[in-house]
């Protein structure tokens, strides 16, 4: 006579249930040794807010394509960030455009700095308030970890020089 497969399954399930119930009864806590209050556990890490835990974008970034360029971001205080961009153009022999630079300031919000170009005295060129009155310019930087994507409408660079592009952080401040 053959055993029915269903009966074996039911016997096995019943045996498992008996073992589980026995284990639960054997491990019942002793009320005399069980604490009635839970003590808070001190955390090794200090409490932080989302804004405080976000990494600072301050540092030096470099772009290698289409032309070499550098971006420096530093906290200027009062919720403003100072931007210094310096770069050139794609090499084209004697027709290669001169290097260019700009400086800007703006607030950081939601991983993005929207900044106005400001007057500056640089090593490659300079920009005055009068220059900006004739032709104001902006810089937008979108931050994603150690990558900064730069867009600008700054037109004071030589034709062929472009400071826009993707920059990677190479140093922190």
C-alpha cells in the first residue's frame, strides 16, 4: 500500500508547528529580569540636518574636453559662492583662441548655483562695472557629487574660447 503524498506534507507541517510552539514556550521572558523601560542609546555620530550633511562643493575642478579649463568654487559668505573660471579653446595651431577667465557670485540652491558675473582684475583679462553695464553675463553651475556642469552667456572671451562644459573635482578646499 502506498502512502499518500498529501498525508506526508500534513504530518511534516504538524511536526514543524509543534516544534515552533515548543520553542516559543521555552523562551518566554522572565518578568523579573526583563527591563520595563528602554534606555536611549547614545549615537557615536552627531545629529545632522539634511543641509549640514550635504557635502560642500568647495574645491577645484578641471575640464579636459573640449579644451582644458579650471573652475574654483569657494564659500563667499552670506549664502553666496564665488566662482572663478579659467580656460581656453580647442587647439587650432596659430588660430587657437586666447585663454579667458571670469569671476561670478551667486547662491547655492538645490545643487545649483545661479550667479552673476562680477567685476574682477585677473591675470588674463579684467572686467569693470562699465563692461557689465553694457553686457551683463551669468553663470549656471549644476552640481552632482564631484561633477560640475557649467553654462554661461559670458561673451568677453575670444571667439572660439568656451568656459562651458563638464568639470570634475580634483581638490577640495
